[in-house]
């Protein structure tokens, strides 16, 4: 469970960056997403949503692979 919590927490950091960037007026992916939403820039919104989704899938894959390395009872055939 610890591996899962850590692996799913990393993409959440990027999602939390949206709020943090708005509060502290820092430019980044979160600011870019908010600007694209206000400007109705649909391709940019879709691209950033895809990046956040890809990060989630990637870190889930990393968590699954780490289970195989850390727990000898789990084998991948």
C-alpha cells in the first residue's frame, strides 16, 4: 500500500500545482491551464489534461513494477 500511496501522490502534486500557482501567482502548467480555459483554447486544455492523465497512468505502471521488485511473492510471467 505504501508504494501505491506514493505513486498516486506524485501526479496529485501536479494537480495541486494549479491551485498553488494561482495563490502565489507563479507561472507554470497550472497557470497555463487556467489561461487556456479563460481563452477557450480547447487544444491546449486537452493537451494539459492528457499530460496529467498520462502522468497518472505512468506512475501507476511504476507502482505495479515496484510491487514486483519489492515483494518476492509477486511474479510477472
